[in-house]
C-alpha cells in the first residue's frame, strides 16, 4: 500500500498508515441463510497464485464478486490489469490489460451490471468494465467532477455512481454522479480534514474509513439520503475506533460487514492477539468477530469480498526468512 505519510510506530501501535484512498466494493449481496459468520468455521477452498516479486511491485487493493466470478484488481509496473476468475474453476482466468497510470484500486458493481474501477493516480478517470461476457471489456470512462487526490465509488442505485475522495486542500467529499460524470447531489461536502479511504454501501448506509491530518483513522457511518453521520453500529460506538486501518470491505445480504483490517480492532478487546492484521466481521448489532489472522509485518489482508459460500481475501506477503520474496495471493474460504 502507498503510505499517506511514513509508516509510524508499527510495533507500538500495531498498525500501518495507508494512502488517502477509498475503496470500491461490490454491490452484490450474497445470502448467509445456511450459516452465521459470527459462529461458523472457515475452510480454505481455493488459492489464486501470483508471480513472486522481490521488489514488491504487485499490489492487490480490491476484489469483487458478481455472477459467480471473482474480479481482482492487480497493480504493478507493467502489470496493471483486471483478472476475472471463475469461482467454478479458479484455473479459468480472463484478463484485461490496463494503461501505465491505470493502477486499479477500488471497484463497485453498478446498477447496470458494469463494474466501476477507480485508479490510484491523482485525477484518474473511473473505468466502467463489462465482465459479463467471455472476456472483460472497458465500455466507458467517467471523469470525476472534482480534482480528487484519489477517488472511489460505491454502486448507488440505477446507473449512478457514489464517489468519495479528498482534494489537495485536505477536504473530503462524497458525491452522487450520473453515468456521464455530472454531480446529481452532494452527500458530504466540505468534510473538513477528513480524508476518506474506503467505503462499503449497505442500502442507505455508507460505512467510510477515513484518516485525519494527524494520521489517525476512524470508521464513519453516513446516511446516503441526508448525509448525516450516525455514531454507532448497533451497540458498537464508532468513536472507539480511533487508530485502525480498514482496507477494502464488503457486506452480505444479512447486513454483516466484512473488512480487511490493520490495527487494534484485530485484538477485539483482548490484551493479546495472534496478529494486528486480520479479516473481521461486524454484525448489525455491533458484535465483532475476527475471522482470519495474518502475521505481524509479514502477511497482511488488503481486500475482502463476499462469495456465495464465504469470503475471498487478498493477502500481501512480505519476505520472511532466507530465500523468501515479496508476493501476493488471493484465497477463498467457505463457511460451515
């Protein structure tokens, strides 16, 4: 991940400061009728490997599942592409190459079935990609109306885009755009010194992780209609989340929120935890459960998406021991 500033006090804080970027998440809501993520066990079902890279060039910032296909946003020098993997056969992979400056960061499923993809670089367009056919195809680009340092989108309704980001003046915005890129209305305007990083949409709720100018992270809940902030998720007081990095997340049809996290939330109230890198779920009543742990400074989750039977997780794996190199992987887990 590209740092918003230098990595700070990783050992003391068990967290890492990330870019002022937002996440695009899938609007496909899969059911959980046969299990509860708060009690179910997880079993690894697939592994999508990527070439090992000693320089750390390959990045995976976003995952999305639609029509039983897993869309992976892969970035890196001469390696910017979208991978579309069949969940019926993960060896069946289709790719679309992207431009040098088109490093995919966030993704969301629009109402018209197209996947919206934002890129890491400042003032980048949003790509609308059709992944329904045999091969993915870029069907349109949308230029954000503001000069965001970075942009991200959620699905919205119909063919709208919900775009979030922050400007060079360190002001955050959340806008609803038309397919042509025009502002239909503002959800959050002049969000002073709040720099949005990631967003998950669930109905009229937007769950936004953001960083302030002191590099402290918080999780916000914003009403899509009124733009008002809501201070809680069930019994969970969001003001207690003060220094955690929430990477890409997703939501299932029961309203359970899934996040890749780096920070104290992985301890979930305990004095100790196996790692400050984890994948966790937040139930509508505010209960938190850690589903998977990474390994401190070695294996970190960077994205999560809900599948028909569980979750898919992107892992960033640092060199660890003689002969090891930096690499990434995407793994699938089934609830039982």
